[in-house]
C-alpha cells in the first residue's frame, strides 16, 4: 500500500486497540463484551496487515503470539467454569459474585453509576473470551494474508 | 421521524444487497457488502441492540471486507460471463 | 419454466411473510412469552452483579452456550490451519534448514 495508507494505519492502530480492550474490560457495565471487543482488536490487526508489506509486519505479529492467546483464553474459560464446580454448587456457578474480594461488590436492582469491581466471574470470563476471539480471528487473518500470497507466487512460478 | 429513518435504512439495505448480487466487478461487490454491513449495524443500533451493532460493525464491515478483498486480489477480479 | 417456478416460490414466500407480519399475531417489539424476560430483568442485576443484562445472560445464565461458541471458534481456526498445512510444513522445514 502507499505511504499515506500506512501512516494513517500507524496513527489509528493504538486507538483501535484501546477501544477494543475497553470494550472487553467494561463488558459487564457497558454494551459489548468479550466477543465484540476481541473482534475490534482483530480488526486493528487486520488493518496493520493490510496497510504494511508482509516482511515489515512479520517480525512484530508472530503466529506464536496469536496461538498462545487463543489457547490461554480457552483454557482459562474452561478452568473458571470448572472452579465453579469446586468452590460453588455447579459447573459455571458464579462463585465470586456477592462475596467481598475480587469483583465481589453488591449491586441492587435499578439504575446505578456502575463500578468495575462487580460481576463475580463475568469480567474474568469476558477477558478469557476476549483473548480467545482476538487470537482466533487474528490467526485466520494471518493464515489467509500470508499463505494465500505464497500460493499465488507458487502458481505464477509454476507456469 | 423515526419511521422515516427506518424506511431510509431498510431501502438502503435492499439496494446494497441487490448491488452485491448484480455488480460484475467483485471488488466493487465487496465494498457494497461492507456498506450493507454498516447499514445493518446502524439498524441494530436504532432497534436498541448495541451489543449486536458492535459485533456487526467489527466483523461484517471490518474483518469480512479484508478477507474478501484479499480473496479477490489473489483470484480473478471479474465475474465470469454465463 | 424454471423462471416461472422460481417466481411462484418467491410470491408464496413473500405473501406468507407479509401475512404473518401484518395480521397482528406477532406485534413488533412485544414478545409473546414474557415470564422469563421479566425474571432476568428483575433478578439478574442482584444475582450476578453485572449492570449489562445482556452480558449477565450470555456469561452467567446461559454460560454453557458461550462455552460451545468458544469451542466452535477454536475448531474454525483448526480447519483454516488444516487448509494450509502443506505450506506451513514447507515453511517449518525452511526454518529448520536455516
């Protein structure tokens, strides 16, 4: 892409990332959640992949980072769900809600300003799903944008 | 006023949907699909579903357009004549 | 003949759609069953502590569905990776050789 596109992408990239992480972390207070925030972050990654040349961007966005994000997210989600079995009553029981400590503030029915320290395991599950979606969608983008180009090059050389 | 906006957006949805189907240049078709996703996201927001609107704007207008444009660039750009 | 069949199917489907939406059986924005909605809206905030009721339903009341969705996404990435497994193997061989 041209220099204007890559400069504009460099300028926009941190804002897209911050917006995505905001959506993930405030999933239990404002519209959005893990899936939507992860999709926004993956859009930022796709923007960087589209705006720069492959050999400039490959050392920064490695495949191992996205692989680790996806696996850690899914394992964290299943681990939190199984912890409900041991600390509470059932699978995926909200064992942190309404207990003083991490994310355990009481919330009453009605309109309130909202505090980050509420929600039990919901913020943690949001972070887990956000990590997983960010890793998965970025990995799909990475596969398509790197290997499809190689396939095209091989085809032209073969002919 | 509310009804006018709804009618405007819904007719825009039908128009962009037909454009996706009838345009012969596949790159133009991908851009029309991005416009379709954006109008869909606005419609979800008006119907008071901001969660779905964010997901539609992120995936439909962002990721799908990138993947489709990449697919068009590495295959053929013109749709084959029947 | 084929065009006539397609037109007939389209006319039947669109007339059914118009009849169902305008006959008054389904009112716009008013669900037929409201007991479960009322329960979630009244008790969700106290029971889960989340102000966003959509997240409370998705991650707490219906958390098992979200686990399935996460698994589906994982399998999708596995499938896309399998599509390019030959190129990935070549790349790894080059890295080992270098």
